[in-house]
C-alpha cells in the first residue's frame, strides 16, 4: 500500500510532557497502559501519539508547540501550565522549549530539531529513502511553534526565541495583549502590530490559528512574511457553529491570496460542531476531514494550500477522534477518502506532507 510522508502542523508535545509526564519515545499502547486508572485520561483523553506510531504512519515531521493558557482559562487544579502575567508565561515557555532540547539530546535516534532548511532537506531525504513496505526507525523532526505569544515579553526578545529554535509564532489562543482570540474577539493591538513587525524582521512564520477574524484579516493585510493556519477548519462546513475558532471564508481567501496553508484538524469537535462524546466516535468519520481538505482545495483551485494540523493530544485524545483513528498512524487512512474525491497520488502527497515541507524549506534559514 502506498503511504505518503506525513508532516503534522500542530502537536502539543511539551504541554503533555510537562502536565502529565508523557514520554513520547514510548508506543501509544504503553502510555495508555501506564495511565490506566489515573486521572490523566479524564483530563486529556487516551494518547494518540508515540514514536512507534510515528514510524508506522510515516510521520516524518511535527510542528511541536510551546503552549500555556491564561489563569482565567485554567482547566482545573491539576493544570499547572497556566500563567498569571507575561513573566510567568515566559518561564513556562522557556521550560517547554528546554524540554524539546533535552528530548533530542537524550534520544537523538528518535527526535531531531529541524532549525534550518539544510537540516530539513537532509532529514526528509532519510525518510524518503526508506521503502514504503519497510518499517522505518528514524528520528521524527521537530519544528518549534509558539502558540499564544504571551511568552514574548518584549519584541526585542524575539532574537532569543529564534536562537532557541522557535520558527513559527501564533499571537493568540484566547485573547492576548496582542489581539483577540478564541471566545475573546478583538483586533490587533498596538503591541500586536509591534510584535508582527519584529517577527517579520527575524523571518518567523505567522500562525493565525486562534486569532479572531478581525485580527487575522489585519495580520493578513500587514504581515510581510509567510502566513499559515497551523490547525484550523472551515466554518462554512460546520453548520450551527458561530465560534470564532474556525476560519471564515474571508480569512481563508486572505490566506490563499498570501500563498498560505491551512492545517485541517481531524478531530470530532472540529468536524461536527454538534458532536458530543456521549454519542460515541462512530458519528464522525475521516470522510468529514477529507471534506474539509477538499473545501480548501476547491477554494484554492489546487491541492497546494491544504495540509494536516492534527492538534492530537491537545486537550483531547482517542475518545474524541473519528472512528477510523486509533493513533496518529491512522492518518494514513485519509488517503483512500481523498482518492474517492478524485485526488491523484501527487495531490494527496502534497496535502499529507509536501505542502508543509515546501513552505518550511522556503522559510527556514
């Protein structure tokens, strides 16, 4: 069976490592067994991620996030990855970035930071040399993405984050001092415009996921660098939802005009807004994810602006993904759904990984 390489545009690995002690060098089955009987599955679901499953699914690269939430959005007493102010946000984000450096230092056979175009090309060459019918045993590439830029205390500090390996920044999650965000609408602020100007000076990719529509449109009009939505779905295919978490047609068109890419989230709440966990996983299929991908491709007129941004282990787990999915490896099951919609192998390969690969080859130093 043909299996394209996968690049996943969004995974909250550091958050899970810090919050639950998850060890992503382990296979999914081992992590689930270790967490059985604990409170972890109640807080974040059963894990979908593990090194063995990355290999099985040919997941070659992950955009690995730095993420913490504001105190007002704390999920419970157990949630310690929350900040009160930009100083505490800075400490949490530095610790998460350090955890990625330790991960690759301790397990160079399993994970690798990709901080330059040369490193990315070399890394992908290794994965592409492994025959599809062979079992790979290769490092998974990590490209750090800062989600919610409250960890940046001053624009001048961006040089330090760049030096540490961050290559993509999203200014929002909830609302921030930079702009409106999910459930907290609003435009870019003066600080937000200053952040974007400094980001452009360093060459960061801007991630508009979670930005309120007004702020996202302002950013698309003014940011001179590359712009993406690492993990977001089209509002038009989510009847009954008025959440500003999803991308409006105006924002999608703005992204396409800027040669941007949308990473589709193949999770139930992002595929059917009326889905409830009590209804079971069978109510949602990867066909819904394929429809989201097709929507972006139809708007673009090609297959070069849609991708995957799973957000797996990002506040949900096995209990909240389509029925066909047991782990990240099962994103390969999207392939036949896209084939049924008429996509060629070349187009499917673009969506599954090559679009992200191309963009990052152009944007990494």
